[in-house]
């Protein structure tokens, strides 16, 4: 590339240079400031150098177009870049890093979820967002100005209502601030030394045979409960699915002719196929006839029932029927307990619950035990029928 050297450029030098047709040439203003000519314009660039081991590496930092930046302005900008270089700052990445500063906590949270949580299943991502929304009061604050005291205030407020949620929230907030520091959204680490420990109360509640029979004996004769909720509670016990796995079912996932449903958002197993018993096929068929145009099996208005709504119904109906309140997850514990008491294989029960095998079994067991599971659920439905008739 031909160079036209000059110790100190003038406006006339630059005007003459821009009128020439020699592309690929350059003017040197001294101290590594150059004006390059390309086909369409002239561009100011600063030649920089950095040490990598024992070698010196040269590179070019673009300052801007000569049509927008005058000679005096180019010199000022070049001096500013030289000052940054003397401070050990990389001028090639400095602008991008500066643009990251000043973002709000809410903006960084969104970036964190997109960058670090992209592999989460939709259901898990919804739960994560719900937890982080507990810290929504911080969303409008500049993340670099948030203190440990601010975080502690949020955690204490959440801990008062739900210690387990507070512990999860604190863990995620710590991860967000580590992410913010690593990605240069903040220049100093925020040391968060607060604790959100809580005692885990192991849940053991389940419905024994008498209570389970009483539940469905009362449920089928209850005219004040929507038929969709009745069917959902029955399906909850029969299939032993998690509440959101069940409520997310669409009619396109249900094959009544072949007695099976496909759970596409199962917690552990993708496209988990459940062979359902005849009793549930009949109940779902009635529901389909009543609501033929709905998308979701357990429809509610334009969407579907939420897990919280189903949980509320379970607790209220348990109290109303005199069997004590229960939650949707208690249905899984109930099924596992009663089926084990009736001499069913633990491995088949575990697979019916949608659990992933651990240890050596995970490597060697490549079947979901479809036929044994189908028999298991049919036996369970027959057992419930027997309990209702007592």
C-alpha cells in the first residue's frame, strides 16, 4: 500500500489527497494516525500495537470517516485512544464494553436467561421467570448500583412467605451478578454473603384406600364441581403425571382409539407415552364430546386450567369431603404407595411416575416398560373402582 508521509498534515493536504484517484494510498499525520483512501471514502485509523509473549502485534483501530471527522477531531480521538492504551485498555473492545455499562438489573436478567438458560424446557423456564419476578423491584435499578443490602431486602421479603423460594432466588441472583461481572455489565464483583437457608420438610402425605375411595365416590356425585376439573383430578391419580404435565395436554396428544396419550413436556422424558386404562378413555371421551372445539384437554376459557387452580380445587374438595386437604403431587405419592402395597413391581411403578433410571440401570435399561406400565395403570383404575363400590 503506497504511503504519502507527512510530519503534520494540513487541511490542504487532505483536500488534495481526497481529489486523487489513487485508491489504497494513505496519509500519515504522525504518532501512528493515518488517513486511508478506499473506493468510496477516506477513513481515519490509528495503528496500535500490543505485546503477546515476546512478540509485538500490530493492528488498526478505525476512528471514523473523514467526511464526518475533521483533522482536529481525529487527532483528539487518537489522543484519547493512546491514553486508553497507556492504561492497558484494549481500544478494540473498549467501546463495546462501555455500551454494556449502565444496563438495568431487569435488562441483564433477560440477557442472562437468553444466554445461560436457553436449554431449559419451557416449563422450567416459566418457573425460573416466576422466581425471578419476586425480585422485580430491582428491575428498574442500574445493576452496578445495586448493593448487598438491596438484595438482602428482597430475600427477606420473600423468605417470610416462602423460604424455599427465597433460597432459589438468592442462588439465581448470585449467578446473575457473576454473569454480569464476567460479561462486563459491571466492573466490580458484588460480594453477596447473605444466607437463605431453610429446613426441608419431607412430605409424606398420601391418601389411603379409604380416603381414595371416599374422594371419587363424592367427586362423581358432586354437581358443584366442573366436569373438566373432575376428569383432571381422576386423570391426575390414574396417570400419576405431574400437574403441569397433565394440564398441558392437547387433544392432538390424545389417541383414544389406541388408549394412549403423549406427554410432550414431561420433566425427565421427552414424548413420554402413557397407555391409559379404559375407565380414563371413557371419561376423556365424554369430555371431548362436551367440548369438541377446544385445543387443550382440560380447557378453561380460551386456554387451560393452571396448576395453582387445580391445587386449590384439590385442597377445597379434600376438606369438603372430610378426607383432609391434599395437593396434586400427593396423587403421585398415593399411587406409588398403594400400588406397592398391592405387590406391583417397584421398577414399573417408578417408570410409570416418569422417573429416569439412575446408576448402572440408566446405561443398560433402554425400555420404558410400555406393556407392564399399561397393565399397572389398568389395575390401578380397577382398584379405584373397587374402592368406590365399598
